[in-house]
C-alpha cells in the first residue's frame, strides 16, 4: 500500500521570511542571491527548500530566525548555497 501526500509549492523570487503556516511546503527559490529567513524554531516545523537554478549568483542564503542557530553552531547565522 502506498500513501500519496500532496504538498504545496511556494515560489520565492525576492528575500522572504517564512512563517509557521508555510511549514510542510516545498519552497522553490528562483531569485538571484535570495535570502530566506526561517521563523523561530518550534517542534514540527519543516521546510523543503530547492534552489531553482545552478547559475552562478543564484544563491539561496538561508538565515536562522530570531536567536536560533543553524546546524548547531554557537551563534545565529546563515548558510549560503
């Protein structure tokens, strides 16, 4: 038996702060050097973030919300990919 789960797709072209209401969505980032800021961490929040282009300069800059950290670092920060 297979289970099919529908997920919403949100396309981002400019710097954006995600909300808890957008949790579970697939976030397609198509803008150049786009900053995506996560909301304050909370149990159950999850996001799938996809870079829409492999072109140089089309980076996704993922930034932690509030005083949260990314990847267990000691200070709040960001990841660029």
